[in-house]
């Protein structure tokens, strides 16, 4: 089977206001998100040199002593800010194998005071290394550029589904958007070709993920082309009756493009018209190579309801995506599922004062 062609969405077409160009972008979005769950994005405004500098900064941090990195880990904030150690996050459906990576989380925008009070672990303060001012600046600028591209794409996505342009951008207003930088770890010779992957296959749980593109780094520490054909980002297309498993395709954006992926929240809102993209980061078959990459996660506002919009609500959508759930509740449950939040976080999702009656009865 030949590799499917994933459409490229030109954000300049969406900005142009020219009906023909906007229609072309919408057609690309419908096919990209509807069939593949991902799009290549052109004229996105993300500076590739700034992305490289952000990766260089994180690479320097990963080389620091463990104690220094541990001081930047925020377990009580469910690792939603600062450093995440290796062997922490687990992809749902990965059979319990933690990912072979360390990463960093930071929010590119100021926090809303009320939402931070309601959801403290989803909106912690950013944390930076003592010598990290310049890195923080680059990091936040990269996150904002990715987020802005995401906003333009979400407006296009609404138009592509014949919805008012602000249908999805309204939903993400105030969301706990977060930018992550990742460092995939070197495998020793005896670990290669043993089924260890850098990031297990999963779908993202947010609205939209923007990926500015990763880079391989050779054993001498120099960014280099991929060491073999098996390593890197692979995406799984939607299953069809003749091919229910879908097709795994290498994420290979055209020169200068970034990748946008649909997450579960947007799949739910669209009743499955757009599909969350399963993706996996495979490790190379040769030892001592590493990989740097990054992802910006655009989230629904935690007080929005996740349920198919009226236009997409039929018996199938109700069955697949009901009952309606608050996006904040959904996030907390997912963060428990993937090993970042403790199981006790679930207990807070219902009434937690049953013991009061017991105390009263004893009084
Ligand atoms: Fe992901």
C-alpha cells in the first residue's frame, strides 16, 4: 500500500479572507483532521532557529546533576510544570511500559486567578532553573508562536465543519495550555531492538497538539539526520472497513511545515468527525542516539463541557462520547490514567464529606 498523502494547510490561505483560498484551506483541514487526525501546517509563524535554541537549552539542563533536576520536579503539581524524570509517564494502552524520556513543562501565558484557584494542579506557576532566564524567554516565545498557529487552525477547523469561526477558539479560552520540551534517552547497545520505544503509542487528551519538529542527536552530541528508518514519529491513520488497523505513517512534514494533531477533546466535541491521532515515537536500532522534540498542548477551558456539539449529536455520538463531562474533570482523570497524578485525585471528583454525618451520629 502506498503511503497516504497528508494534506498541508496553509495558514496564509485562512488569513487571506479570499473565499477561494479559505475554501481550499477548509477542504485540506477536513481531509487532514477527518481522515488522518493530523495536518501539516505552512506559514505558521514558528521560528525554527528559536526551536533549536529551546532544544539546546533543555539539552544543557538534562546534562546537569540529578539533584539539580530533581529540584525542578513538581510531583505535587502532577508534573504539570518543571522537570519530569524518566520512567514517569505511561501511555494508556501501552501495557504499563513507561516512556523512555525526560521532559519539561511550562505554560506560555499568564494564569487566570480564578481557574488557578479552582484547579491548582492544572495551573501551577512556571518553574525555571536559576540560570534559565534566557531559556525561559525562548521557551515561552516558542510556546506562544505554536499556540497562535493553533488558534488560527482551530478557527479554520470550525469553518471546515460549517460552524461559526469561534466555535472552538471560544472553548479553549483560558484553558491550561502547556508547552512541553522532550529529550528521548540514549539506549545502550543491549537495549536496542528489544521493543523499547521512546514514547508508547497513544492519543493526546487535549484539543489540539502542535509539533514544531524534532531532531536526532548522534552519539557525539551533534544534531544529525535519522540514524535508521525505524526511528522517529509515526502516526496511525483512521481505520477503514477494509483496513481496520489503519496505516502507520512516518510524520514527515514538507520542508518548513509543522504538524498539528487532533486530541481527544476535539474528537469528542466533533462527535468523531475529527479523530484523535494515535502516535508513537520509536527508538533507533543503534545505541547512544538521542532525540529532542517539543509539543504545545492546546486545552479546552476546564469549565467547559466535553460532549458532541448539537450539530454532531446523534445516537452514535451519544453512545461513543456520553455522558457529558467537565473538561477539568476529564483532565484530572486522564492525568491519573497516565501516571502523572496520584489515584487520590479521583476521590476529589465527588462528594468527600461523608464522614461528617458519621461524626454527627456519634456526637
Ligand atoms: Fe502525544
